[in-house]
């Protein structure tokens, strides 16, 4: 699934994204830490993996998603 970064807090390593339909989803530090990123900027396109209604992995849209 793809989205656009809405906000990111470097201190907590968490933030929010907009899905293409405008829905806002939150992600926590575990989802950010699961990927190879050091930071995110507002407006960046990202790939997401979710399970159980939670985002579990987030990375840039140009990076591969595990088991994709």
C-alpha cells in the first residue's frame, strides 16, 4: 500500500500518513524502526505494510517491501 507522509516526529520516530483516498493513518516507532530509514519528510511517498489494522513497516516508495 502506498501513502504520503503527513507528519513525522524524529524524537518519537512516529507520525502520520495520508492514503490516496485522504484517510489519515498513524504509525509508531516499531513500524519506522522495522525499515531502513533514518528520517521522513512531509510529502514523501512511502510504502506501508499493515497487519491487524496497524502499520507494521514503512519505507520509501523506491525501496522494496519485505515479502512483496
